[in-house]
């Protein structure tokens, strides 16, 4: 069984949910669907493997450089690094 990333919810109210995710090498979120638009802000440089319905792809991330995705994304996110990886996920509730 694959190790799981560790989520820590920092803010959760009627407008946003902010979660800090920490992943050991090889750890994953598990398959999930995003119900809200969201922004990811990497706290670490590195690569994540995104396992999506269309297949797998690598995403290279840089500390502090955010990206946005719309609600409806389905995937599993795996730490492809030999070091711990962290990011902040900001979900925008409607």
C-alpha cells in the first residue's frame, strides 16, 4: 500500500479551505475529485506525478510559484522526489 500524504487544515470557513500537504518520498493523496476551484502554492522545489484518467504526467514545481485549476479535476498526486515535498492548497468555495 502506498503511503499517504498528510493534510493539515489551516483555515476552513464558508469561503475558503486552506490545507498544508506534506508528503514523504513516494507518498500520495489517493484518488480524489476537486469540488472547488483551487490554487496550489509549492513550499518545496520538486516534481509530482499526476495520475489522471488520461494517464500519468510529471509536474515540476518551484517554491512559491502558484498554479490554478478549476473544480472537477480528478487525480492522484504522488511525490516523485527522494525528499519530502510540501504545498499549500487553497480551495475557493462557492
